[in-house]
C-alpha cells in the first residue's frame, strides 16, 4: 500500500510538471480573431495574452464604434483562447491522474 501511495505521488508530481510545460507551450499558440468586416484584427496567445491589434484607419474616426469593435472582437478571441487552454490542460490532467476507484473525475 505504501508503495502504491509513493507511485501515486510520483505520478501526480509528473502530471504537475506536464501541466506547467503545457502552460508554457500555450504561450506560443496564437489565436487570431477578426471583426466580421476585417476592420479589426486581434492576435493573442492561448494563455490569453494580447500579442497584436490591427485597426483599420476608418475605425479611428469614431471612438464609440472602435470601442464596440474592440469589446466584441476581444471577447470572441478570449473565448476561443480559453477553449483551447482548457482543452489542453484538461487533456494533460486527465492523462496524469492516478486510477483511484470511485474518483472518475473526467468522464
């Protein structure tokens, strides 16, 4: 039994390292999102760090319109990045979880 606990602890530590490695890798995964008319383009990482924003000159003439574009497009980009982030981290966590009877967390 003690050996099983040590094995489980080792597996959890290994999984924790894989999760950290995955988080670092997600800093290199880029997510692009554009407004429907391509007047605004946003790139961020799967860890939700904004890398670039491209704004068409015509949007610079209307502050309110630009704000609306930013809110809509940023929210779509963040949602897309969050889905990638959560899927990647869940896959690593599920792969590394020890098989504990009654603890089937990832069905």
